């Protein structure tokens, strides 16, 4: 059955489970999900495994992840039976490090562009719809997001978790007895690349990301699809 999302309000009234099914019924094999495989990613990954298990999940392998993140990803892939696609920058990690060294210190926006934004833009060219687990309560930028957005590159971006809170995430994790990222107990409430992530000191999950660099988004949710 072909379904059409006529307006965001129709989508808002659905449960997250039904948002996933609704999206899959509309886009089928043209749908892909992205995940950073941290603790807060677990509810969406678990729901995907239960309701739309065939949908591929992209993991952006930047070459700078904590070994704990790679191990946690592998654990979740096995436990949930996820269909994961790993993508990297065009030049490969070794060449990037040779050519750019510690670019994350000098120009983190360019580093994120080369290792995250461009690879995802390239991967998304094979699909029509992109589902992501971002939530409104994470950053000021994400407060402006909508459940369904038409990007300039022709991709439909779907954010089924937008109205979930941090509390909702942890309630879901605990009720379903799901695993937590191993760095959580060391104070890493949000986990990105190792050089750009520190433990959160004020309880704000995003405060440990790019600390002191005036940046709190990698570009996937504020640049991708906006300039093509
Ligand atoms: S988070 Fe840091 S290391 Fe990772 S791609 Fe961005 S700037 Fe580079």
C-alpha cells in the first residue's frame, strides 16, 4: 500500500512504533537510518529491530571513534540483528591523517565535513528518505527541526524521536533492560569522536562535545542537504 505523509500533524499523533511503520510503508527500500551508536541511540535501534528490521543503518566510521563505541556498535548489531552499513571519508583514514593531521583542533568544521557530512551525503544519494534519532531537547539547533523535512538535495528527512525527552530515552532503556555505552559510567553522557568528546560536567549531555570550540553540531543536522 502506498501511503502519503500529507502533513506533519498526521505523523505527530502516531506512536514512535507507528511512525517507523508508516515511514517504511511509504519509502520501503528507499529508506535508510543513521546512528552514532551511543546510549541515547539504543531506543531507536531497538524499535527498528522490532518493527522495520530490514532497513539499513548507516554508521559513519570517522576513524576517530573510541574503541568502546566500536565495541558497543558490534554488541548492538549482534544483539538486535541490525543491517549496518559502515561508511568512511573518500580518501581513507590513513591518508586523511597523513594529509590533515589533527584537523579537528585547527578546523573541526572541515574535519566533520570530510569525515561525516560528505560521506553521508554520498551514501544518501542511493536513497530517498533518511531517518535519524535527533530530539528537540538536545540542542538549540534541533529545537527548530521538524518531524518531516524536505532537504534541498531531494532527500526526505524523518525524525521520529523528536518529541522524546532525555527521561523518555532512559525510561525506555531501563524498562527494556537494554545495554548502555561503556563510557556512560565515566560521565560521557553524549559520545562522539574521541578527540572532540569529554565527560559532561553540568548534566547537559551535549556539553562535553567540542568543549571550548564554540560548536555543538557536526553538520549532519544543520548543513547536509542545505547547500546542494
Ligand atoms: S567530531 Fe571531531 S574528530 Fe570527529 S569528524 Fe568532527 S572534528 Fe573530526
